[in-house]
């Protein structure tokens, strides 16, 4: 073996290229900006010192606690995005009236349940956005997310029967469909045609007592 040959496993690594460094900075730029803005809002200061200190803190956070890259679908459908926002606004308004009526109704609040909703998309970003959109609607809140199996656990009010559980599940899947159509990639769109398969450990029924045997939990 010649002296110029680097033995395999010697621990020598190649330096990243300028393009790789630039792509890494661009991927982390939105997070850095968000952290700097959050820092300045926390200190309630719009000064150069607050900006510089926030930038330093943001860089330290990004380097010490690196997050996995969020893979984007590479497409944005304006029509579906407008439909998503319009239907979300409609759902928020309708749910606000329903929750308000239940609060003053002589019957009082109806039953509640935690419903397991298996998603079809395997994108962390789409799963997060779907959970956020569902939680914005009054009366529904995503309390847990199973990333490995792509399952959202939804706490919903107004659940009195198995039909109500199915309706809550269909509502979440409808939000996921609009989210995927607006932002998802080709693979995510193709998965929408696949039937929803319930895990054997998450199948069951809801009762009017607020217990949902789809998860075996009580709110």
C-alpha cells in the first residue's frame, strides 16, 4: 500500500461542497427567522441587540438540537388551498355555534370521546398541518399523534353513538384529503385512493359516558 493511499475506515471525511452548505442554510433559514422573531417578541424589544442575541440563540438551538429535515411535496395547488381555507373557516364558524348552543342548552354538553384516526399520508409535515387544522375547530383537539403508524388521536365533543365516532373520523380524513391535494406530493395523492385500515388495537365503539373504546381511553 502506497503512502498516499488513505486506508478505509480511517475516519477521514470529505468537506461538504458550497452547494450543500447553501442548501443546508436555506433549509434552516425559516426556522432561524422564526426563532429570532420569537426571541424578540419574548423580550418585547425591536433593537439591534435583541436581533443579534436572538440570532446567536437561534444558531445555538439549531446546532445543538438539530431537527430532521421536513420533506416538502414540491407542489402547491392554489384551488385546493383556497378550498382548504374556505372550508376551514366554515367549519370553525359552524362548530363555534354548535359549542355555544351546547353550553346554554337545557340538555347540557353531550358526550365526548377520544377517537383514533389513521391517516393515509406518511408525511410528517402533512400530518402536523392536518392536526393543527383539526385542532383549530372548536370542540375538537388532537391530543396525541402516533408518527410511526400515522394515527391522530382526536378528543371530540358531541359523541353519543358509533355513528358520531365515524362522522368525527370522516371529518378528519376530509381535512387530510384537502391538505394533501393542496400541498402533498404525487405519492401522497395516490395514497388517498387507498382504503383506510383500522389497526386491530384501535377498533371499537364509543359510548355516551365519554369513553371511547376505539382507544380504550376516557377524556
